[in-house]
């Protein structure tokens, strides 16, 4: 009884956390609300709304892992496929203590739109395990990854559903997923997962692709809004795979990075942070904690610092009705998935703050994942220069199409991107027809 009560308490805590993370909103409700706002604008047929407003497959697993102390812990994980009309499902796997089924469903739906907005032939999926991986040893992390892979293996496969990295998962985790799946198949299946290390079929440029795409989107947005990127002040929330690369490449593009943050808090230097020193420090120490050449601010304060461009690249639900009024940036380029609630979106629209939405701004990762998958299926590899040039081309085209659509319909870039994406998915569903 006591154990069950504790477990129920923990589950309630997770739901509260997930909702608090989305500014007090259920994340899937937020994704569905965004979908209907765009569907209204484009006059989407009711039948298509019914199909696209839900997730096609959602799979929850509870699985045991042997811990180093000999005990067995049971973890909950999910794999969700929102829609596969345009091709195999594609989407990352995250390990985080606040993962819930509704969060994974929202992220899967956004993946469908993201793949469609950049025109790559995938549907949307997402996966997650409710765990704080910082509390695991390397061996426990490997056991958890392998067992979760085995549990979701009926769903995944190079022509069915291809996972990738997300929060707290990395190329090593992808290599374990590939190996586990391959052991079950009896041969190496390089195309089952992307974001792998180069030695086992990873792609040049994949590690930096999401952050690089964010910076390409920022460059396009700055140009569209008449903002000179040289000397523009940039603030980045989150200093992981996406945020650290976005900060590094923003500096390389001529901007001044004045604020950064990670789970240890925010670091502000109005004269500009020395990005090479910051990156060295984070590499050596595992986080930004204690970085000396900056003023300390909280993560909440970081979002409202004076700057031209704000790049949220941590978690969802960071920009809400409560803080959107104090944001000082002129451009927001969403590195994270779902960092802005619909309430904050409305405030930004009213205040003339230009938001490049997640499904466009952070699509660089899935785009190069697509390149990695193509290279795996062909057993052929491209150079980093080729990868980056192809990525730039796709990001620029997607930005231009979204901008055009937003102007034509008189809507935000988010709704413009959704109109482009939903239109493509709706066309695929329509032309395929309903089986049987
Ligand atoms: P990551 O685990 O590499 O990094 C996350 C970063 O956020 C870390 O620096 C962490 O310390 C920081 N962080 C965590 N909680 C925070 C908080 N409350 N305030 C400030 N910082 C906090 O994850 P990532 O892969 O960089 O993903 C970041 C976001 O980008 C997520 O929303 C993810 O879904 C999205 N995304 C990632 C990819 C990818 O290719 N990795 C692709 C598209 C979108």
C-alpha cells in the first residue's frame, strides 16, 4: 500500500511537473490547439482534422533494469507515432524525469509537421523514458537503453520508425540502440537510428546540425526583419547539443553572445561572452556551473535580458503568459521544442516580436538525420561540406516558403509553418486514401 501510494504520488508529481513545464498547460492540448488554429485558417476538411488531430500509435512500456547494487528498478517509457502518411516515422528519444505520455504525443505531432515543413519524407514520432539519467551509472544507462530498445522493437525499424537523439541522449546511446536492434535481427542495421557515432554509420555534420539549422534560421529571420546579425546581441537558454552549437555558430556568424544558461543557471556578460572559453569550460567541467567571467542570473531572468535575438534551447514551456510581456528580444528563434505557450505567442504577436517556430527553426537535426538515413541505406557517405550545403538549402527554402505563407494568410510564422506542413500531410493522406 505504502509503495503504491508513493508511486501514485510520484506519478502525480510527474504530471504536475510536465504541466508546469508547459506554463501550466498540458503539452498535447497545446499542440492540438496550435493544429486547430492553423486548420481553421486553411479551412481544413473535418475528416482530415479528425485524422490529424490524434496520434496513430502510442505504445507505453514498463520494463525492469538491473541496477549496480543488485536491485531491480522498473521504468516507464513511451514510443508514439503521430502520422506516417508521408513516410516512416522519425523522432528522438529523450531520457528525463518529467517525461509523460502527453509530452511524447505532443512532440510526435510536432515531428510530423517538422518533417513536412522541410519536405523530408518522414512522418512524426517521439519516444521517452521517465528517468533522471544523471542518477545512473554508465552501465545502468546502457542496460536501460538496451532494454527500452528491445521493448519498442516491434515498432522501430529502418523502414518503419527511426529514432534519434533528444534531451539527455547522445551518439553513444544511439550506438547502443543500433547494436541492440542489430543483435535481434542477426545483422548490422545502420538505418534503424540516426545521430550515431561516425564509426558506426553516423553522418558528418549530424552532431551540430540542429544548432547549425537554428543559426541558418536566425540569419534568414534577421535578414527578413532588417536586423544586422553582425554585432546583434544573442541570448541562448540551454547549453546542450542544440544550445551550445547555436551559441558557438551565432558568434561565428558575427553576433555577440551575451547570455547563456544550463541547468546550473544563467551567465550574463553584456560585453559578450568568450565562446571558445565557455565551450572549453563546459567540456572540462561537464556543465557551466561556476563559469567565472560572467554575472550570475537565474534561468527566468535570462529570458528577459536585453538582447536582439533570444534562442530558447532547453525545454518546453519556458516562454509563457507570465513572462512574455518582459521579453526584450526582437527575434525569438526556437531551438527547443515547444518553448512558447499559445498565450506567450499571442503576446509576442501583439508586441511585434518575430518568432521562428520550433518546427522550422530546429528542423536542421531531423534534416541531417534524413541525410544519415539515406547514406546508411546506400552504404555511401557525403562530406561535411556537402551536408552543410544541402542543409542550408533546405532551411532557406523552408524559411522562405513559411514566410510567404505567413504573409499571404496574415498569420504568425508558427501558423504559416503549420499551414505549409498540414497541407502537405493532408495531401498525402488524401491521395493515399483510407485503407481498406
Ligand atoms: P541536451 O540534453 O543536450 O541539452 C539540454 C540543455 O538544457 C542542457 O544544457 C541542460 O543543462 C539545459 N537545461 C535543462 N533544464 C534547464 C532549465 N530548466 N533551464 C535552462 N537550461 C536547462 O538536449 P538537446 O538535444 O540540446 O535538446 C534541447 C531542446 O532542443 C529540446 O527541446 C529538444 O527536444 C530540442 N531538439 C533537439 C534536437 C537534437 O538534435 N538534439 C533536435 C530538435 C530539437
